[in-house]
C-alpha cells in the first residue's frame, strides 16, 4: 500500500479512536532499521493507555487498526503497540518535536531511546 494512502487510512481510524477514548500524546509509524521485512510498526501513547493498561490498549488498537480487510493495508503492518506516556521513546520524541507539528511529519534515519529507526512518521 502506498505510504500516503496508509497514513490517510490510519488518520481516519485515529479520529474515531480519539472520539471514543480521548486524545493521543504520540502516534508513530516506524520502519525499524535492520529488519528484512519492511513493514510499519504502529505505536501510540496516550493518557487513556496509562489508565487502562497496555494489554487492554493493545487489544483495542489491534481491533480498530486491523478491522480493514484489504490485504495491502494489512500487509503494510508488522504490529501495533501501546506505550505509557512516560516511556523513554515517547518522552524523547516529544521533547524534540513536541506536539505542534504539521502531521504527518517524516523523520529519516534516527535513533530514539537507543532504538534505530529507518523512518518514522509522526501522526
């Protein structure tokens, strides 16, 4: 699936989630460096994730993100994850980029919280 179409689809889903659960602190799509399969990892952090816990939040995000039956869409993902708002990755990205950026913001070839990324899209 073309990156722009994937981002547009995810942004629609994010609006729906925000109406149901509340705002996100951070949402990223990431391509990990040194992975042989180039699939996106969806990661979100939010106060509501802090409240309900990661296992329940991950289940909820999977349900919402992977409801689309389009195989091109589904094959674009490696997985989906939820982080607490105090996770080092979340804190480091927010310290550098804040929340006032034009979405989507593409960051190439960076390391955050000792994790190497080929590309990150901040949504």
